[in-house]
C-alpha cells in the first residue's frame, strides 16, 4: 500500500509542476511514506527523520513531510516530537497538502511535469482503502480508517491507463481487498476482477490481501476461470489455534479456514498458497503454538510470512499482557522458519521436470533473466529472455525460495 501511495504522490507532484523522484541531494522536499504495523517500522521512520534532519540543514528552503500510517496514528504530535518535520498529512486527504505545496513553490513551478515513460511491468492498483475488521493486534483500522471502495469504473479506467503505459501485471490492492463493494452497484471483487481481466493487453491479475472470511466460492471461481487471474492465493491465517484466533478476533476457526483452502485447491489446479503467521501473541501457550505448527504441516503452504507479535498502542491487544518472553517469540519464529523452509523446498522440488510460465521482470548482472511464475514463485531462466516476455520453461532445479528453469 505504501508503494502505491508513493506512486500516487509522484503523479500528484508532477501534476502541480514538481519533479518527483530526484536524488535526495538535489531535492527541495523529502516525503516519508510510513508504516505503523510494527514498532520496528516506526523505529526505521524515526531513524530516517534523524538522517533527513542534517540533509535539511545543508541547504536553505528544504522541507520534510510525513504521511502514511504513522501520520494517522500520531498526527500532529509528530511535529512536536521531530522539530525538523514541516508537514504531516493524511494520504486520504492529500489535496490540501498539494495545494499548499503549489502555493508555496508558486513561481518556481511551470505547469504539469511530463513523467518519463514508465518501464514498469508490475503495478499496484488500490481498490479499497481502510478496514472494517477489528483484529485485536492490528493498528490498520485506526490509521487507515473504515473501508471505502473506489468505483469500479474508476478502477477499470486506471487499469486501462496502466496497461497503456506498458504494465503487464496488475495487483488489486486493499488492506481487506476481498471485502470490496463497488459503490455503483454493490458488486464485489470477483466482478471487479472480471472487469479488469477484459482490459486488452493485460497479461496477469492478482489481488492482495484477503480476509479468510470473505474468500467466497465466487472469488475462487474467478481465479480459476479468468484468463489473466493468476493461480495464487495469499490468505493470512495468523494462527493455527482456535483459542488464539478468538483472542485475535479473527472471526473464523481453523476448520473453516482449512475448508476454504480445500475448496480453493479443488477448483484451482496447481494453486500457489501463501499465508501470514504471528507467533508469540498475548497468552500464546506452547500447545497453541504447536497447533500452528500442526496446521503448517497439514496445509503445506508454498510461502509463509512469519512475524513475532509486536504490541501496538491503541489496539485492543495492547491492553493485554505481552506475556510471551522475547526469547520464546524468537525461538518460535525460528521453528516456523525451519519447518517452512523444508516444506517450501519439497514443494518446489516436486516441480522439477514440469513447465512453468515466467513473466520476466529483469536481467541480473550475470545475464540471467528472473521473474515470477503465475503461482508467484521466483524463477531464474537459463535461456536468454527480455523483461516483459512471458517464457515457458522447464524447471531444472529448485531451492526453498527459487526455481531454476531452462
Ligand atoms: S483484516 Fe487485516 S487490516 Fe483489517 S484489522 Fe485484521 S489484520 Fe488489520
């Protein structure tokens, strides 16, 4: 979402005549697009602000702005905490900030700046902002607000524009993307996917990130049937223990979650599956953690993103004791990583000898092309290929995280 926010800001700056994306030493304005989902992300933003403080003093007239989730979480108090900071603004109301920039730099601006032709092959397209869920550990609903879906016609128009600029793969984006409801007619994400799928020239369509509660059969059918929809589903489960899921207020049981995956695998041959796990959530017992390990062994995801629980002020879980010691959190994190490394390796090795479709995203210094399969696996290609090409290649070897194809 932050990458999408950064792209949107660059376009808005270009519209008022400011040149986005220049090297920092040439810039008059630095904008930090921040994340607040974990304490670590906030610490990194604070340390960037420290570096920018000395950048600002090197030339008169320089300014620093901050937006993203930290702006929503701390608001104007950031201006007091960081005296080097000049502006804090909400991404949902960036018009006011842009108007201020236009007024401030008036005279130095000469109308819209033509942005150089994008060589982007992949683009994020936000379709729904905010989240109506109330997972007890999560700060997102407080900093990104309630769900607001963009009109489907507007999304389609932007998809056409992106494809016209050379984008081959679009990821429809939202904190809770599968609760999308088109304001025009109440249709959902499957219908929106069908609309974007029809955009001439689009080759791949993905969406991120989903709540298991909204993973309907219609959505699974859309993945199975739409030609551009990639056979990949990222469905965060967070824990394999029902009691832990209840404390997290995730609103589904492990059995319900597993049933969705079963239906997904039945309907979508060769489906790539990934998930998110939080270890060491408040009160997580060894038995609850073992239940998560058991579920990982049963489901056999392709990829698992695992994080140790990080308490966020303002959330419901913040009022509970963060009672799993750091050493235990780290040890559980390592156990998940070790298990998943083995499973990912086995799943990738099973692909040796089969053919995969790779959309080439770039060429490394040694001349080898790399990209991703439709199931979202990273693949290296031994034959010559250019970015933007879609190559059918045979997998010759595999590691836990990558395939090698020729
Ligand atoms: S669904 Fe996702 S974004 Fe929404 S509250 Fe839960 S974890 Fe946060």
